[in-house]
């Protein structure tokens, strides 16, 4: 009736089929059954059901474990072959991992389905019947032939059936119970039914003596099992009842209208088409109190009930209404279900059945679809580092928002702690204490040299350069304090330029001292022209020129891309790191590169000057000190790059302190030893004696 037909009107008393599709899908999703089997009759209706449901299920995350089509028996000679084929499909269904079977057919198909467990049991006697959750469509009713009434139908215990909504009509049950052959004379159908239902025969004088039980006509219909005779109002009976009353109300309204127009003239005859306007607008409450009306498409505004079949050991059937599907409900809320009222098959021991291809992936993992299988079949793999999944069966893991990080199980995010190298933690306190202690030692050495400034040991190797080197080392130790504490704009601007320029002064002083030693030695040779280069002017020129280049690099850096306070949320998993962003990594490495160049030149010059006479020479100590200096900064680069967070800052501070301490100890400790502990050696005769 999809296309209709000219001249015909169609009034649909059953709910629309799409409502049943939506109800089945909602039921599966409610219980999270994503792996289901489908059984249909092998006919046009069954194929249409499969095509409609296949797309609908797939779009909503439900997969078909199998689709089995039960052949419909049309020719008796095909019985054996068709039943063998049907049994094979039934066995595949029962042996499947899917615990939910959706069965689409009609009432006659239930008679065929009743055969299959019996035949399957005969072929597999040792097998224990496995429980399944059967979902029956509204076209199906649990009926059977008389000879099937004693068959075990426990397979369908706990089934969930969609049925057309029906209500108990006042007096209907009493009316049915009062029916018997004697109350309806001439009703041959009721007489034949009576003999089959109660397995008896009515006396027939023409046949003489009758073998078997004699029908009295007083047998009670209510003692018959449900599959043989349903004494209550079924959904199919209910729509017939409503259809008859809808016609009656329409006829009554039409005849009343015609009589009013024709006054008192008796209406003798009318045409069928005249009834349609009145039938389309019919609206009334039946005796059960349900409203009967049609929508603009001529469809009865009805709903589906969801029934739970409870089959006892004596094969009696109890049908419990557990919910309904309402077409007037909002999308996604059409199904109303009382889960606690459901009785499951005994196989499941009253625990809600599971019907999934793969077990749920717990939070902290995600699904990975198995290659070549439906999307409902998957493996569970842990979330990659840095991501979480907070719900079951997630298709992908998600990153935490900025300022959060995953916990160990990777199932929720934890706020990150704020981290920076502070004076309140042991590492910061240790570095600050070391910087202050070394500064104090440097100041003490400077004081010793200033106190003994007239001694030959202090005068021997350019007194001004010695003071400049000690002052620069003092500032090197103090500049390490700029790297400790919460990063601020001024602190970030001063850190690297101060470090680079001060260290350039220190290294250039060392270079100038070494070159001065070489020039002084060369000037002592007879006829040497180097005497004019010996003096403070050369040393000052070397220091200023070397520092000027480093100052130029820092100026360009601050003018183009200066350092600034920044927040690093990614390098350390559990912390939000506050640090000074260099602004330009290239300029930072230019600063380090130039300082490394000066150190390399100083080391090379000192190395070649190490064998000059000791009278003028401290190149041995400078060589060793620059070797320590270069070793520290060569190890700094890989250590710095492999560190994260506040430990990067700690590595740089340690390198500043270690390299500066190397210069201080290697160059000045021998001199301090002579000045303080061996003053008798601090004289010109001793210094000039060795060559």
C-alpha cells in the first residue's frame, strides 16, 4: 500500500513499521547489545526487514553476527530438504557467540520454529540447550498446532516480544469463557475447534461407538495453554475491535448528518466513498478508555507494547508487560522499559545477558577494529602516552586540556603543579648557597691580592688583569642568582646577556694574561721588536675588543627577539613549568658559540705557552683551568638539551658555577698558597731563579 491506488482509501490500524524498527534498536542500545543475530522467513517481507534494519543497526553501532533465513514450506515433497537447511541455520544461530536473536516472521513461522529445537536435540542429544534472548516482532504470536502443545518451548523463555498495544475490554473475558458449542448452535468451526483443543469427540449417532474421550461441551477454555488458545484480548484482536467501532462511529456520524440535512426522510442507500470524510475525522474513546483516531495519513495513533514471555516448567506461558514504544515521544526516548520486571532465560541465572563481539574496553584504553571483521569486533589497546579515555569503549583517546596531565591509569586528568626553580626547594637553596659561598671565596681572594699588591707574586703577571679577572669571576658567581626564582620580565632580560658578557670578560682576561706572558717572553730576546707591545694597553685592548663583540651579539638579541617569561605545559608531563623563553634560540647559541670560541683560543694559546720559563709564566695553570672550563661547557650542551623544566635552569647554573670555580681554583689557588703559607717564596730572587 506504499503507493496507494486510485479510488481506494487505506486506514492503517496497526502502528507504523518504522516505530517497531526504532523500538528494537532502542531496546538493543538500552541493554548495550551490539552483537546480534537475525532470523527471518525467506520471503519478501523478511528480506525487506533485513535491508531496513541492516542500515539502521550499522548507523547506531550494532552489528549482525549472522543472518539466517528459514525457508517457508510450500510443497510437501520439499519438506525433508528444507527442514535440514533450516536446522543447520538454527544450529549456527544457537552456537553463535551472539546471545540476542531478532526474529522477524509471522505467527505461522512460530510453528516452524517450534520444530527446529526438537530436530536439533535429536541430532545433538549430548548438547545442553544454550539460552538466548529472543526478540520477536509484532507480527509473531506464540501459537502451535494441537500436536505441538506438549513440546518443550523453554527455548523461548525470557523472550522479549513487541506486540500491538491492547487493553482489557470490560466483559470480553467473561464473554469468551462463556462460549461453548451448545451456546452457538450451527457453528461448525467452534465444534471442530473444541474437539481439537480438548482432544475429545462429540457423540455422533451415525458413527456409532466413539473411541476416546467424549466432549461434554462444558470444558473450560481457560485451562487451555496460551499457544493453543489465548483467552485474553490480543493485539490483533484489539485492532479488529477498534476497526469495527471506528466504522460504526463513522457510519453513525454520517447517517446522523444525512438525516439532519434531509430532515425526516429515511436514508435508503449510500455509497462507500461517502463514508471516508467521516472515517478520517473519527475520534472516540473505546470501552477500555483508549482514544481511537487517525492522523493525516490515515494511520491509527497506536503504540507497541514490550512483553516478556515467562514459560514455566509445565509449559504454561505468562506474559508480562515490561514497557512500550510511543510514537509521540521525542526522538531517542520512544522506548520506556522496566528492566527490573524482566525474567531472563535460566541459562543466564537472572543476570542481564551480554551480547557483544568483544569485551568492553575499560577507561585508559581504546578500541582497535580487527582487520576483516565488523566494527563491533575489536581489540583493546592502551592509550598512547599523554592521552586518556574516561569512558568505556572509546574509539580514540583524548588529550588533556592545557594545565592537566593523565594519571597513571590514563582514565582521567589531574591538574598540573606550577614548577620553577625557587629558593624554597633543596635544589634552589643548594645552588644559591654554592653561588654565595664561591662569591665569598672570590672576594676573599681579591682581598688577599689587594692586601699583598706590592709583592712580586701579585705583580708578576699583570696586576690589573688579575683584579679584572677576580671581579668578573665574582660577578659570574652572583649572576647565577638571576636564574633562581619565579621568572619575571626584568630577570629574563638580564639572565643571558649578563651571563654572556661577564663570562666573555673573564675568558678575555685569561686570554690577555696568556698573550701578555708570550709577549713578555718574546720581548726579553735581544733585539726584539715586541717590547713596544708589552704593557697594559695590549691587555686592555684584548679585553675590550673581545667583550665588545659579545655585547654586540646581546644587543642584537635584545633588539630583535628578547627573552621573555613563558609557560611550558608540554615538556614535563606532571608540571606546568614557568621559565624564561630565550626568544631566539639561534642568538642563544651564538652567545654560547662565541664564548666557546674565546675559550678555545685561550686554551690553545695557553697550551703552546705552557713550557715557557716559570719566571714569567702562569700558562700551565691557565691551560689546566681552560681545560676544565671547556670540559664543563662541552658537557653542558647535551645535558642541557636532554633536561626538562627547572632542571634545564639548574644545569646552566651548575655549569656557570663549575666553570667559574675551575678558573678560580686552577689559577689562583697556587698563588694564594705561596702568599699565605709560603711567604718566603714570595720574593723576586725566587721568581727569577728558575728558568
